[in-house]
C-alpha cells in the first residue's frame, strides 16, 4: 500500500529563517515523490519532483530511501512561500497519493 | 493549451438528495482523470481515478461513484447524499504516464 505522512499540520517560521517541511512515505517498491503547493486563492500545482533534482523557488527536496523521507527545504523563507504544501507519491500505477498537507506561514 | 473545467463551484444539497459533479478537460486526448476530496485535517484524499473511458478505479469505500462516459469527461455522483459527504471536491488530469497533475478549481459541497 502507498502511504504518505506529513507529521506537521501547521508550521510557522519568520522571514529569512530556514524551513523544512517533513514528508515520510511507505511503499515497498521504487517510489516517485513530489511536492505540490496551493497558494491562497490559487489552484493546487506541482512544485517539484524528485526525479528532476531541481530547485524551484529556492526549494529543494532529496529522496532518502533509507529513511523513506522526502523533506522539502528552503534556506531562507519568504513571506510569499506561505501556502499549503502537499507531499505526494506515485508507486507503479497512474494514481497519485497525497499526504494530509502542511500549512506553512512565514511571518514578517 | 489544455484546460480543465469543473462545476459547479459551490453546491448546497439536502441529505438524501442525489449528486452530480462534472469535470471536463480540453486540449488533450486520453488523459488520466482523478477525483480528490480535500477536507480539513484529512488532506487530499484520492476517491477515484480513470485511465480510459469506462475504466474507473475506486480508492475508498464510500457513498460516491464515478463515471467516464466520454474521453474527457469525468462525473462524480451519489444517489443519496450523507452529511459526511460534505467537503471540497477537486478534479484533476494528467497525461498518461506523466505524474504531473493539473487541478480544477474545485467544488465546495455542503450537505445539510
């Protein structure tokens, strides 16, 4: 079974501080991991995917198979990063399973 | 370009009434289609997905059903709504074999 766990429902940091949104997964095979983001009054959209190994809006995420984690990190948070973040997993089929989400608030 | 339409945006229905939410995609063919429910404290729950006409996979047992009568049309239905069906329903599509989902604007359903 595919499962995604985001242990933090809410996360609050100050502008300029580092931020890490945690994501752990459960899947017996080789997973594909993603982060989706929903800004206020906008549609849910893809932020980044682990296979691309890219940095989007200063965010990075590394797949750690030993710890079954895919934490999202940014060294210096900005106010515009405030949003709802969802970690997602795809494992061998066309379905994408999401975590419960973490609401990030970046305070001025 | 591809677009996804979902309607209605809001819906208030009495308990026991039927439901039909519609989602259509334009500008692509043979998309994968998804219905999710977004609820506070429960995150984004996958309800149904479809990889082709008439092919529906159900993820959780529930009071809802889905149908795909046409290639780019995905319908979420219920014969009798329950209070617990209240929530925010999102339709999404992706290209087959591509994990990037494009989401609709959602439907806020209130069952009273």
